[in-house]
C-alpha cells in the first residue's frame, strides 16, 4: 500500500496509465479512474488513430493518451494491426489511406464505427458525421485494392498496382453536440469532450441551487444532473425504492427515491435522462459523500413550464415570410403552460406580440431545436 501511494504521488501519470490499462475491459472502473485523473489534474487526450496505442500511455507528466483498447467493440487484434501498420509505414493521412493500408480482414464495420464515434479519426477528417458517412466509400475502395492485388490485376499498359484514385469525404452537416457526446458515451462509457448538461446551464442557473460540486449537507436544494445509473431496491416492507446516481460534469451524487416518490416519478427515472431534483442534502454514511433525499423530480420541459415566463422568438426581417410555417410548427406543441412572444420586425415597423392562451405550448427540446433551425440560435430564448 505504501509503495502504491508513493508511485501515485511521485509518478501520477505513469501510475494512472497503468491502472487504467489494467481494467480497460471494465467500463465502470475506467470511468471511475478517469474521474480520479481529473482530481489529480491529469489531462486525458481523446483516442487518436495516429497517437494512441492499445493501452493507455503517458504523453508527459500531466497528460495521458487514451487507450484504443478501452473503446467498446474494438478488439485487441484489430488495434494491434493498426499500431503495427502505423509504426512500420507512418501515420495515416485520412480515412481512405487508413482503410487501404490496414488489413480490413482483421476488423469489421462495427469496429471502425466505434472508433469514429469515440473520436479516434477526428484529427484526420473534417468531423465525425462526414467521416462516418464516408466509411462505406473508404471500405469499398480498400476491398477493390485488396481484390486487385490478390488477382494480380494490371492496368491497360501492363503496370502492376495502378495508382488508386483519390477520394474525398462526403459533405454532410455536423452531428449535434448531443449526438456526438452520446456516441462517446456509447463507445467509451463516458462523455470525454464535453457534457450534455452544458447546453442547459444558462437555463438551469435560473432555478437550481448550484452545481453538484457546490452542494453542502443540511441544505434544501434543487439540483440537476444526467442519470448515470439507477438501482431499484426491494424494501423490508415489500415496497420498491430507487437510488439514482446523477452527474453534471462537476461531480456525482446519489438521489434516494423512497417508495412513494419512486412510484410517482418512475417514468422520469431512466438512464441518460436529465432530471431536476428537489430535496435535502445529507452525508452518505456508506461512502462518505453526499446524497439527496428526493421530494420531487421533473424533466427539463416541466421545469421550463414551471419556472419560465415565456418563450421568446425573434423573427428576422429576412424570415418574415416564414410566419405561416412557424404556426405549423407550434401547432404540434400546443396544450402546454408556456406563453409565446414573437419579436416581429418589418422594413417599416416592429412589434412584440404575445400570443393568447390558445397558443401556450410545451417547451420541449424538440421544439426549441426546430425553431433554432428555422431562424437562428440567438433568436430563440426561454425567458425566466
């Protein structure tokens, strides 16, 4: 124990690289150790097809390279084939170069998709959506090259191995932050380059007590977080209660939902769901951390309806012809408790219009996203 503590104190990067590598197959432990790295102020570079190895490696005293072996679905044989080709013939220039050079018989489409979602190709491509949509083209070309080499095919003038035509990445819109982070959670077990709660922070600041790391015991609080995992427990009375672990990028805390509360809010208590919890903070005698004894749970949409004054939509001058389209979009979300105001600007006039009760809506993420795509990010705002 003393030797371990000494290594962790004097060589934290090397120590944590070894610990992470020893438990790469256990995603829960990897997540825990990554959190510990953050506590030690160690940075972890995302997986990189040109930098990472099968295991976690030390880059310098303060940084580690993510091990490709910790990507779910990426087997050891496939990763070793990638590293061997890279060390023998140099770094990969792009996805097409990668697929041509690496023996595709040692990896399937699922492995490549996992590496793309994990961010391993970020530095040799435009963005993950484009790389993913270009995968079929890259593998088809690689298969053709392999087929030609196997058959000893020559070109028209008898030259062996004619030059492979250059391919370009497919042009598609980037993934939203939510989709990108969900791909990281799916393949790495954690959010590495951001956190899904970040896009809600401006709104959450209006009705939550603070971030999880700021909470203190003996305090009534309203706290928001993404459900990382949930356990349903049978009590001695035969009732069912739940313990949900929520996290917000600054920390994690257990939420205790006793039988009555659990039965009332069980539809909201699902993994990866953002919830807003009202309750009392206390010390957890079992692990020494904090916990929330829950009184009430709501979703982000419900919190907007409860705490928001109205949804403000600014219609730019060049978009005034889209008012009829706006009515069609809002129609699907009517029946809620949230008022709408429209800032309407034309060449010779401007007005702020408050829509009547019949147009009160449910302010879901889906609606806000559609409105932002119609107008612009800054034109759609929940006012608290």
